[in-house]
C-alpha cells in the first residue's frame, strides 16, 4: 500500500510540475497519429492496420523526444 501511494504521489508531482509540456505533448501526439495514418495509406499504399500500428509506435517515440526537447527549451527560455 505504501509503495502504491508513493507511486501515485510521484506521478501527481510529475504531472503538477509539467502540465503545460504534457498537454502540448498529448496534442502533438494525437495529431501525429492522424497524419501518419493518412500519409502511410496515401503514399505507401499500406492497409489501415499497418498504418495504425506504425502511427502509434513511431509517434510514441516522438512524444518522448518532444517532451525532452520542450523541457530543455523551456529551461533555456526561462533563464532570459
């Protein structure tokens, strides 16, 4: 029980300290899913299921990258 409470407190702390970055990351990721599906089905002529799989896996990696980039960018911008 104590471990679970600690995990939830840590997650809440991370969320509270990163709301803006998390929201932008989620919006970016959803848009990326849709764009990737459309592009793959149009250009690569793949099935919806293949496009969906790629559209989920690849943007999740991009979401992590964007979150790191956004946190770094914000830390540089706030020092001015």
